């Protein structure tokens, strides 16, 4: 591809999505390419009150960008990788997965976190994620969990205005747009969503020139770990809105992987943890799914389907 051609980068218009798109633009500029940001509104951005599960899951955030690519309004699209479905019937594909940021979940608690040490206090915690809800209720079964929607800034405003004790956010989202001072506690015990903290760049399948350009941004370790996590999610037939978590990381030549599946009320939890060499990690996500399903985690999937 000629470096004189301007690459049109599609993104949602939230502060976080724009930050992510600008990161990709900056990296492409470093490789000598001109870029332009094209802002696309999704149904998930327009409707900020209906629960995501009723809108169709996190795919509502990606559909508008998919459509813009298929109609040649944009050349590439930048996504939070955790928002992408594990199966995509469209002639689009991920050409690069960027170096992952902090994958953890975090608690924003304007009044502090002392309530967590009081076993008799009935706290109210906000989250729009079934995965976070289930894990929180598993750890704090006496708490109440309420729904919350909106982009990062909107949710922070809601936490400040309501009488909730706290809300759960992806740490990477807050850190990327300099809002990490709102983090009261990192939830190291909570297993994050598959591919949380990673950004993906989507291209049209037939666009070999763009693939050659974008593939230069790919980060091998992040690609391996997120593939393992998404293999697990796919085999669990869970989807983005399921109470299922998966996290892999590499340390000293070993891939360490942890996965969890819970019933929506958090009462039943199925865990998997394994470490293997990088060379043997290819089937790790599939093995984890088989292990949890054989333990009885099929209940989780059946519960989601009935919902």
C-alpha cells in the first residue's frame, strides 16, 4: 500500500474509544502512514438505558463499525477486543492485537472501601456485566448488585450521583484516559473478561494490502494469551454477556491460565487453573472449557440460554 494513501480509521466517539483509535493512528504514523479518524455511532451508544443483554450483548457496539467497513466508509476499525464476538460470519477479520494494558477489574467507591470489611453491611454495587455481578455475589452474597450502562465517563457520573457504595470498572479503561485516580481498589481476585485490556484492529478479509500494514502492530504475547482466552469463551458457547472469566499471561516461558464460570446468582462457581510451556499452550483454552463443562458448568450455559 502506498504511504501517500490516507488510512480511514473507524471508531466510536466516546473518549475511551477515541483514545484507542488515536493510539493506532499514532503507531501507523510512526510507520509512515497518514490516517484519518471516522466516528461511527452504535446502537449501544445511542441507547444507554436498555441492559446490554436485551440489546443483544456487546455486539451492539461493533455492528455499526462492521457495517461501515462493509460499505467501504472506513478501512480499519479499532475495537476493545473483549467486545468482539468469538464467531464472526462477516468477511472481516482481526489483523492485529496490540500490546495489552492492565487486564484487571477495579472498584470505584467514592466513600471508600471500609464497608468491605463489615460482614453485616449490605452494600450496593453497580455493574452492567453478568461476569462481574456473579463473581461479586459469590464473594459477597449479602450485597445487592444493580445495573449500570453508559461509557466510562457516564458511569462515573452515575456513581457520584447515586447512593451506591461502588461500581466496577475495567482498570485499563480508567487508566487510558487518566481517570485512574477514581480507582479505590484493584480486584485482583476477580477473573477478567476474555481479552480485557487488549485492543484489536479489524480489516476486510480481502484487503491484503491493509493486512500487510496493520499486521505490523501485532503483539505476539498478547495475541497468544487472548487467543487462549477466546478459545475458552467460544467452546463454552458463552458469549460476551455470560458470567464467564478467562485470563492468561506469560511468565518465564510459561503460560499461566485461569478460567471461571458461575451461575448468575454467584452461588455456584467452577474454576480452572493451569500452567504450561508456551510451546504447549495452543490447546489450553479448549482444555479449560472441556474441564469446566465436565465439572458441571453446562448449568451456566443452560441458564444463559434460558435467560
